[in-house]
C-alpha cells in the first residue's frame, strides 16, 4: 500500500518581513537558494518527501516568520 503524499505545496516568502538571514537555505537546501544579497529564491513547487519536510522546518525556524506553505493548486 502506498502512502498518499498529500496536496502539492509551495513555499512562499514575505519579502517585506524577510531580512535575508539565510537560515531557510541552510534548513531547506532542496527548495531554497539565496540570491547575491542573501534573500531566498524558492522552488516553484515542493517535491513530496524530504523537500516538503525541510520546508516545514524552515517555516518554523524563520526568525522573522516570513515563510509559509500554501497549496500549489490554485483555488477555483
């Protein structure tokens, strides 16, 4: 029996709240890279599994609470 991976998610950032600390890229290196100023560049959609788990940890670890997860499937 296979496990349902759940809904497709994407990681989002509030650019006003973000101070470019870079912790998100350390915690979620599968989904987050940093631009030349240290601000996050996020993957378009998270792969189920390790990338999603890392993204959840990054949301919890963000010192400015500038990250959140949302559904990658738009509401109709």
